[in-house]
């Protein structure tokens, strides 16, 4: 028996029942089975003293129906899928980058040369020829932004300052948006894709993070804690006209506009969660930009690594993400 899919987080209220079911998947066939050696462990107890094992489920969800499908389950941590125009998912695991067809199959390592400590901030250029990566193999393990060919190769350094974490690519392919820590402050910067002088776009107190361009290139969406709670903001691509987009009881991270410009998706933590840690009960939520209406796309166990980077399908109908499970050894 192998784990076959992700886990859905469903809010339950007393009274409710739990059990095991069996389905034949054929209306004309009756199946019978015996379930034996079944145990139920009350909350707060574990069936084993061993540390639980982490599984990662690389999933997709359809926006219109919230229907979820599992592409592949991994007995280790994988993070941050990008969805390419040829229906391939790119993700990171163990410092390396991999590609995997959306239809499933076996992952293939992407050659990134000396960059063998890639974190979960990576993404594909609009023309599909380059991959932006954030690697921590150099300079005292401080993240640096590079580009590499989509087919793999030697990284080209883009940011001189470190740490820097890539998050967005301008639609015309000329500019990268990223988060940089400079003099103890985390702010949003842009830089030409060929390298050069970085431009600081935010100066407010508190953390600014997760910049991603709107598909028309006019705006950069980002998350900021400048008002005391992490919320979604946006600004003009030059950093002007910074305005708050969400204002609710959750801590909202990593906004990603859909390719058709109609929606943004973001990750929501409960109000008492600080930062964007892993292994938390979180929600993927979608805002329709015409009316600012927010709906829940999925409830899951996740957080760090779930949707750090752009992961919309090219047709804006689906989204890729990673959920996690902690199961007894």
C-alpha cells in the first residue's frame, strides 16, 4: 500500500462520525471487504513514539469547481511548483530543481551547475527560455538570484546584493522583482534581467515580500505587514501608488495574479501565526479583482513551500500547489 493523494482539511462540528468506506467504481458491481486491525487514536496521542514522516502531495485545483487532483506524492519535502506553457511542473527539493509532466511520470533533475542549494523562489521567463533561481550555495549561504537556461546550464548571476529571493518576472521579460534584505530591512526590489543596479520599491517599516507582476505589467502585487498584520498590497511597477488590497483577520502571503488578469490567489494563515512557517493549517484563497470578492479555494496542511511562486496554469483555469502530511512511520 502506498499513499496515493493529498489530504483535504474539512472543518467539522460535533456530532460527526468517522469510518472506512469501500467503492467498486462500477455501478453494476458489488464489492465486499473486511477491515481488520483498525485503530482510532484520539487527538493529542500518537500511535508511535517515532517522529512522524513527512509526505508532499503535488496537486492541482480547478478554480471553477475547487476540484483537486494529485499529480504525484513524494516521501520527502517538495516545494513551490511553477506551471510551464507545455504543461510541465517545475519544483524544488533537497536544493535541486526538477521538472515533471502535469500528466504524471518520473521527475527529471534540471542542471543548475554549481547552484545546488536552490530554495523555493524560482520561476519561468515569459518566453519560456530562462529560469530564475534563488540559490544559497555561495557567499556564506546567502540567497542570490541567478538565471539559467530552461534546458539547464551554468547560472548567470543577477543580484550583487544578498540575500535576495526572486518572486516575479515582468510580462515583457526585461525585469525581475525580488525581496532583498539590506541593512536589516526586507524590501522589494527590481533589477534588469541582464543584471545591473537594483531599484528599491518599498521603504515602509515591517516586512515586504512576495512581489509578482500583473499580466499587463502595470502593477506589482505583494504582501506587507506594515499595518500590523500581513496583508496583500499592490503598487505601480515603479513603486508608486502603494495601496492595500486585503484587510481581514488572516495573515495573507504570496499573491499571484492569474494570467488573464481576473483574479489573484494567495495563502492565508490564521491570525496568531507569525511569518510563513511550514506545517500549518492554511487556506488557498482567491480574490476576483472586479468586485474584490474572496472565496476559499482549498483548505490544507501546508504553508512554506505551498505557493511561494507563480503556479497558475497558462489558461488561468487551474493552479498547482503542494500540500503536506505528517504520518506515523
